[in-house]
């Protein structure tokens, strides 16, 4: 009897897992199918039917060239790299100062950084836009870069937490050897922060790659389109050519899929640590 | 090196000032100044570009809470809020089963989490495709004999927010799932073993071991859900542009500010939004403190 109940439990478990996997995958798989279909084939077959020719890349080349996806990838990569390097440097610097030096205003400054994590940046865009505009940075790559550096304080938070677990006796023994504070930061603290840096790279990287709101609002020029705004432009002109839109969608998914498959372990850990405030 | 020869006291001063200068300037100009300005603009009728504007007191706030055009968008948030409970229940369920022995564990884990990594625009398009008349969903429903339930998923104002909230669940479930899974995995194996010896079944283990030890994380995610629900933007904006009754608070704020150039009114809306999020966060801090 007990064994029967156990087997039934196992069945429910696997059925629900398979159903979950089905729901997660089907919306993507049908897009994948459609991306290889010709226009005629697309309108004549059900979305669940696989394409006749798996090597029909016509939609991909159309989407890639007409949608200027290369430009989108280029801009995304520039913004991504500068923001991540900047956020890592700025975040670790301020975290080092706040964690290792006791000075007047330290607590206040720490509070200011923590309080800022509560402000959802989506709410303040109305006023932030005026400030970026004041510096004549609207429609330049500096607008999103500055916003990713200045308003996303999560990196500071992760570094401060991690620094708590790095013993201060390391700093002290380096000082006995005559190392300057700068050397201690650059040679000891920064390398030891490596796991936290990986977390920041992943959390910020996914955030920047997927962000639509900021580039859409701040960089209307076509020359400055990033991957998400490039894809968004497909909506008008290709409204009746879903097979081309589907190819465009797949082009944005493939890099993420490759990154996910090769960095799985780090990605899971990154989100697990980055979110536990 | 000149810096190295300075006394530690002098070095300390230089390091503190030089290392905090850029972060502090960025923090104040891009995080605090906008909040301050937003409050100021919310009491004006500024259009966002002219040189002069008048102070209008609480008029903008009155408009938000009395004009149904602005007030009704709060109702749409309720759909997303309800959806986040569904999302968390699903995430908790899958996290619990995958924390025990399961075949193809990594495959299921990866598949359930992957949608969270996708681009918002890609997800918007994927679901436009999914919900199209005679699209994926309709085809599947027909195939399993549920053809009678077919709706104008994105055309019927009564259904549209359910469809959009469904897409939001699909997108964000993986995030909650991976966080819950991480929390559950950190529970020691010996506790389960001890419980099994005492005759506890899986439900008992869930109820008395798993749930209490991840309670805080569930609470935190619930609070994030409140702010997430009220700041829903990407999916509805990309999929419908806010038409057919799917307008959310943030879409409304953005169009009021940038399309209709009513920056004063839009600022007041943003202030209301900020207050809701802050109250929700403080509520959570209070709840967690009481537990301790």
C-alpha cells in the first residue's frame, strides 16, 4: 500500500515536471519552427508543424541585415562592457571605503546607498530624463551607461556583504609589509572579491542585455539601437511577416542560450546570491 | 611611488575622498536628485520644456485619484499582483520537488529557469505569436479537444490582462524558482533523515521543515511582487501598447510625460508609485523584525 502511494507520488511528480517543461518550452519552440518556414509555408501550416527545410536561413539573413542586428549587438556589447567594468570598479571602491575605514559620515553614506536600492528607477524616469537632458546626453551611449552605473546600486550592496567575510587581518599584515592602502585594495581586496564580481557581472549583464526601457527612452536614434530596441522595430514593417520576426527573436535568444549553457553554475549562484538582500 | 611614502593617516584621507567621489556624485545626481525634482514637479503644471511653470498645489494628485482615466489603471495592477501569487506557488512547488532526488534534475532546472534570461522584447513577441488568433495556444486547445474555450486572448478587454499576466508568470517564475531552490538546498540533509525516522511524509517535511526555513525569502519575494505588479511595463507595452484596457500605471506615466507633455501630472503619478513601493518595503521589514 505504502509502495503504491509512493509510486503514484512519483508519477505526479514527473507528470507535473514534464508539463512545466512543456509550458516553458513550447512558446519558444514554435517560434524556432516558424523561423525556418517560407511565407507560404507559414500561412499554410499549423504553428506546431516543424518546417519542411531546416536549412532555410532566408528569414535569418533578412532579419539580420534589414533589422541591422549587427549594429544592435555592437551597441549592446559596448554598453554592456563599459557598464560592467564601471560598476565593478566604482562599486568595489566605495564598498572598500565604507567597509574598511571608520570616518565621520560613514554610517550616513552607507545608509544613503542602501536606501537608494529601495527607489525603483522605473518610477523616477520622468525626472531623471530632465537631468540627462540637462547634461546634453540624451541620444548618446553615455545616457544608459551612466544610468546603469549610478542608479543600480545592487553591486555596492553585494560587495559590502562580501567584504564583511574577508578578514581585516589580511589588510593589517600587508600594512606591516609597508603596502599602501591602494596596493591593499588593488592586490588583495579586488582579487579576493572575484566571486562577488562574477555575481555582479551576471546579474548586471542579464539586466543590461534585457533592458528595453532605458535604451528605448534615452536613445531614439537608429544608429544607437541596442539588441532589444532593434528587435522592437520589427513590429511595424514586418507585422504580416511573422516568420521574419521569429528569426529576429531567435537571433536575440541564441547568444543567451550559449551563455547559459556554458555558465550555468555561475548563473544559478549569481542570482541566488545577488537577490538575497 | 609618492603615494606609498605618505603616512597611513594621509593616505587614508586621500583614499576615502578619491574612492568615494565618483560613486557619491553619481548616487546623488541620478538617484536622489530625480526623487527630489519629482516631488517639486508634482506640484506644478510644467510641460517639460517651457521656461516657466506655475505651482498648482495638490491639483495633480486630485486628478490622479478622481479622474477614472488615471485611477482605473490601478485595477490592472491587481491582475499582475494576483499573478505573482500563482507564480510563487508554482515556483515553490517545483523548487520543492527538484530539491529531492529526481531524474534529469539539471534538465528540468535549466528549462524552468531559462525564460527568465530572455529579452523583454523577445518575450513580448513570443507571446504575441503565442496568443494570435489561430496561433499556438488556439492550435493546442483544439488538439486536446478544448476548442470551445478559444478566446480573443489579446482582443477581448475582459481576458487581455489575464493573458498578459500569464506571460509575466512565464517570464518571472524561473527567478523565484531558482531563489527558492537555493534556499531549500541549504537545509541540511540530516534534518530530513531525522524526520523520516520519525515517520514524517513529504507533506510534513514541506510543512514543518522547508516552509519555516525559507519563510523570509518567500516574504521578500512577495514584497518584490508588489513593486513588480505596480511597475509592470515591458510586456504590456511591447505587446499591446496599453490598448484594449491593458494600460498599466507605468505606461500611463510614460505616455503622460513624454507623449502628452504633462510632466507635472506624470511626476505626481510617479510619486504615488514610489510611495506604494516604499510602504510595501517597510511593511516587509516590520514583518521580518516581528518574527525575530
